[in-house]
């Protein structure tokens, strides 16, 4: 069960990151290149990102509370889903950190 907390966070970090990059590309296509259909595409991606970002927040908060992170670190992880590509880098750093604490990520979250 404990490893699932990290896995949920990792999946949502990637989903949120990919949708945010797609949203940025859609906005560039819409405004810089005046691409036909970009408006509809950006609306769909923006709505998907918005709702899935809420799921990301829940997963990241769950992970942070179980890992007993300080507030500043928790906020940085939560905000990473709003900065294009930041979710990818923060996810890698967090995963490496939890893996470095102990070999098994379950043990890093054992205090929960």
C-alpha cells in the first residue's frame, strides 16, 4: 500500500506535466500561428489539466504528509503542476530522494 502512494504521485505528475506542455503548445498554435481548431483543442486540454491537477494536488499532498515534508517543500511540489515541465523534474527529484533514504520506497513512507 505504501508504494502505491509514490506510484500515484508519479503517475499524476507525468499526466499533469504532459497536459500542461500540450496546453502550452496549443496556446502557441492558437495565438502565434492562428491555427484552425486550436481553440477547441486548448479548451479540452485546459479542462482536462484543471481537473487532473486537482487529483495531482491530492496525490502530492498525500505523499508529502506521509513523508513528513516541511511546508515549503510541500508547496513547491504542489506548485510544480502549474509550471511547464517542472512536474517532470520535481517528480524525478522526489523519487530519487525517497529511494535514497531507503532502498524500498515503502520504508520511506513507513511512518505514515
